[in-house]
C-alpha cells in the first residue's frame, strides 16, 4: 500500500453546513480569489456529515468548536477570521508587513462583530432557534440594527445626536447599555436596554469631550468608508496597495447587509464602500465563482 500524499499535496477541505452561504462563504471567497481548489464537504457529506466531523469524533485533528473549519492532511482550523487570516498568509492575500497584516486582522474582527450583531437581531428571543420561530419579535431589532448600525449618514443621525445630548446624559444606565452593546458577548444584555431607551448613543458619534460630531463613524458602512478613504495608497483596497482577505470579508459583509437589511443598505450613503463591493465582485475569479453553481443561495434565516 502506498504512503498518503504529503499534506501540502492534499486538497483543502471546507467543512460547513450544506446548501447555504453562511459563514462558510467568507472562507469560500478566499479559496476562490486565490484560485486554490477546495472540497466543499458540506455538499457531499451533508448535514449529518458536518455534525459527525465537528462534534461526533470525525475530526482527528485539533478540535473544532463550530463550523466553518478547514482541513488539509491532519491540520484543522476553525473560526472564520482566524481561518481567513491563516489562508490569506498561505495564498498571498495578506500583506507581508506585520503592521499592515495586523490592520487586516483588525478589519476581520470588525466584520466578525458586525455579522454577529446582524445575526442576533434576527434571533432576539431564542438566539439558537430558527428566525422563523421569532419573526414578529425580531422586527424592532432588525430595524434597530438597520437604522443604527447601517445608518443613513445625514439629518437622521444629527437628529439622534440632539436627542442623545438632551436626554441621554442624565441617564447613565443608558450609557452603560450602549457600552455593553459594543461588546458582542454582552450584547444580549444591551439589546433590551437599548430597545427600551428610545435613543441609542452608539449611533451618535460625538465622542465625549469632542466639539464636533462625525456622521455615524462607529457604524459599519461609515467605518469602511473611512478606512477606504484613508488608505494612503489610494489603491481601492482596504489596506495597502493590494487585495487582502480584509477586502473579501468586507465585500461579503456588504453583500450580506444588502441581502438581509436591504431597505437600510439602500438608504446608506456609502459610495466608497459600495464601489468597493462592486469592484471586488467584478474580480475575474470572483465574478466566475458568483455565476457558478458552486455559489450557494443566501440563508433565509438570518444575516451571515
Ligand atoms: N466565531 C465563530 C462562530 C461560528 C458559528 O457560530 N458557526 C455557526 C454556523 S455559521 C454554527 O454552526 N454554530 C453552532 C454552534 O455555535 O454551536 C466563527 O466566526 O467561525
């Protein structure tokens, strides 16, 4: 019997739920942009196969907490931003400069936060149950994320700033709720507090002690605008002169926001971020992928 091929000659495997983009899409885009072949195991192994691999002893490598995960040979890795950064380094989609690479990882972490918050709004009553079981309850939370995390930059935000400074400062509980909501792990607590508070200072971006307000800078689309406009290379990419995994992650975040928060996405004035989204989608390998049958439908359940 012949020895197994060395790990570097074995194909990469993506272990993710079948039939949907989900968080698996962030990893797919890395393989697709790099032109590296991979096996999308969920499509062949199915739901039960993913369960078996991730949680029922099928993985002999380093333990996986949740999909998506990748495997090559006996190396396994999970955690979407971690997998993206690792594969980015392998495939030339991370800057060589350590500080620039750290900025790419910063953006991956911001996308992770934005996806987690965006998903939570669809699952406000039971975070682990299908959105379909909590459609009515999710309405105010979806609206809140759409209005306050993907805000229309303009008078609405200015108006909420005024309300904030008139009403918010005397109520430290609300400030506490706002601060908590910036931490995904604590956002379950912050969401109800925010919802009760009628105004949400996280949407208002006047830093304490600052004498001028900035339109929605803490919000995701405004943040992509700022990062793109402050890239000194003017490359059209987020970090430095070349495409990185940050561009793929932010592209997918934008596409997911467009899909799941359409009315707010459409209202947001974010020309640089939207142009960036279109440019990334038009890259030859990604355009071919997006038109192929490897590209799966959106999850009807929530933002990812
Ligand atoms: N922080 C992880 C989250 C992974 C995650 O929540 N995966 C979902 C699918 S998108 C899942 O199957 N979760 C099951 C669980 O958490 O038990 C990542 O970014 O990859």
